[in-house]
């Protein structure tokens, strides 16, 4: 399939910073399966803002946030959050993350919702035996349509080495977690974890992450067939591309044995050299990793990575991430699309203006069908942070547009689109009166029939978030008009607690 791009999508790169100007830097770090952004010294940079999205009547009725049942009894250390959420049908979901026990050790938990009622959270079965080093967490969870779920993350063994694990929920009960088969043989330097899992069908899943071997950090992938995990393997061809360390950040499978994986380098921007990569699996066999086509020409600053990959059921996929147009320049978002393992050329939006440009990021992509994808990200045009969305129609990307509503000022973290023109998104609002993120509030936004409604604070979180620091970390929409979200809030005692969305 030939990929086409609308003319107003392609943007010009930033100019190099003037020699006497301040060289402000933005670091992109992957932790817990999503891009976590730390920015400093952000001031206005004369920018022509993207067009605002026209507000529409809300088409998604979000549930009300509630503390994860049973987690308070586990979270004696006062630091918990949901890192990932996946819903296989309306009011049937799984969520996972971490909490801290009374000794301050991080532990992994899972919890499931059945017919609108959440079970009590439990420590991931089997991790108590694996996690002798007392540091574990779930990074990603994915559920197939019949409720078959897989979660993946990390634990610390008795030697203090971080290892990757997966845990499966075939029906109504989580089985014992297992070390990712074959990962220990790769992970000779003792630092590995699963960053992303994807389950298109029961017993047919894939996972990806990173390990550190003799040659540094590299990405791995592992596939499951008929409920049995195969052996983890280094992403084919990645070692030949890798100069500064790399890992798989996102995996998405359109159908059993047909997936895509994208990576974010294990180096910060300005480290010199890293390029974004993508690899495709077809009929259960992973192909050779390649640089995202066309990105090397854009990435003059030599720092790029894929943050998110999404594949529709017919093998059509899209990915998004960031690159650096010039050395010491701010990072800039890009997207690319492909079909059946053949990827089109990367393209970007022109957010620029001003001598120094503005930092902008792609955080998530979602593809409900071929040629119909959505990209979510944010830009920092001044002293505030502004989420944007861009939609694809018939394979052509339209212009990036700001999410509407006062609560859309902040950082978006998650996107889920069950069908073309119907999506849910979430993140955290950064009130202008509290610069530097001293107060954050969980927000959500929804698109119905191609029109985005005003963003809103996630219902119920205002009452929970007494400590005034909270986020929506994950959104899942099993069907049009039905979405839920999960994340964390801070209670009156300044303890971080996890929440899930009720019916």
C-alpha cells in the first residue's frame, strides 16, 4: 500500500541555536512503558500555535475514579500507581502497576474488573519467590477480546540483577509469573525488563523490552503461540544498527504472529548517534530491524526514538516518536505508517517559529483500521504545555491540532481508538498558576464521530487528589463511546495511591 502525506503535515526543521543563546535541553526517558518527559528552563518562544480543535458535545461518558480495591492494605509505603490498563469489553478490564510495602520495597500488582466490579488487587502471583531483591513492577498489560490477559515487567533476583517477567491470566485467575524464557541468557549484565505486551487473541501474544549484555543495551522480542511462550531473542539486525544502546519501547500485534516493535535508544538526546528503529513480525517470524525510513535525513541532531506503535487487524501499522532536527535543538515529533512490514517515509509537523523553536513530542498512536490512525502528543509553545492530536484518513495525515478545553493544558500519556473517529485520551493537567508541575490533575478527552470534546478532569479524581499531584497513566476504549482510565493520585497524607475507573 502506498503511503501518502498531506501537504500541510510536512514541516521544516529547526535552525541551529545561535551561538550566544541558551542551549536548553529536553531529556526523553523510557520507564514503565511510556515516554516520561523532564523539561527545564522553558520560556516563551514566539510560535504560531496550531489550530484549535472545535469542541463538540461529549460523546463518551467516563466512569468515576475509585481507589484500586485492596491496594491500600498492600501499599504501606505510600507509593503506588497503575502503569497500564487494558479492557477487552465494556466494564471488563485488567490493570497493573506497582506499590511499596511497609519496608519501602516496590512490588508488582494486578487487578481485574468483571462486569463493572473490580476485584481486590493482589501481588503478582509468583513474584514473591522470584523477587528476592525486593524491587518489582508491572510495566504493561494487554487483554484479548475474550479476557485472556498478559502482563509484563521486571523483578530483582537475589544477586541484585533486574530480570524480565511475564504473567498470564487465561480466564479468571492470574497464573504464577515466570522469567521471560531465554532472557537470562541474553541479560549477562543483569538489567532487563519487559516494556510492552500485546495480545490480539487468546494465547497469541508478544512482548518486547531490553536487556544489557556484553555489548551494551539491546532490545528483545518474544512471542507466545497457543499459550506457550517461545524463547526471547535479540531483535534481528539491531546490533548492527546500535551504537549507543537501544531497547524495544512499544509492541503492537494486529493478529496472531503479525506484530511491529519500535525502539527508543538507551541514551539521552545529545548523546550522539542514536536513530529510531522498527522491526516487523510476519507469520510468527521477526524480520530485521531497520531505521525508520526517511528519519535519518530529518534527524540531523542524531537523537531519535520510537515512543509508540499501533497495528490494526489487517496488518496496517503506524508509529510515532521524536527526533532532533539539529544538534542542541529541541526534539520534534514524527510519524510513519506501513503495511505488512513495509514502512513508508517518516514525516513531521511544523510546530516551529522563533530562533530556537519549541520542544514537541509524540506520545501515543492508535490505529483502529487501515489508513485511519490517530497520533497524540504535546508541544510547549510558551510557559504552558499543550496536547495535540492529528488524524489520518485514507493513509494521509492531516494537520496537528490542539485539544480543546482549559484542562487540556498539560501532558497527554495515553490514547485508545476503537474505531475511526472515536477515541479516548488521558494525561495530566498542569495549571498555569502552578509552574513546574507542582500541581497536576488527571484529565481525559474524547473524540466522537471525528470531533473532540473539551478535555475534563477525570470524574472523581478531584475529591481523591487531596495532595494535588495525580495523572491518568493509561486509557482503554473497548468500543465507541465506552472508555475507562487509570492512574494515580496523592491523598491528604501525601501518599501516592492508584485509581481505576468505575462504571
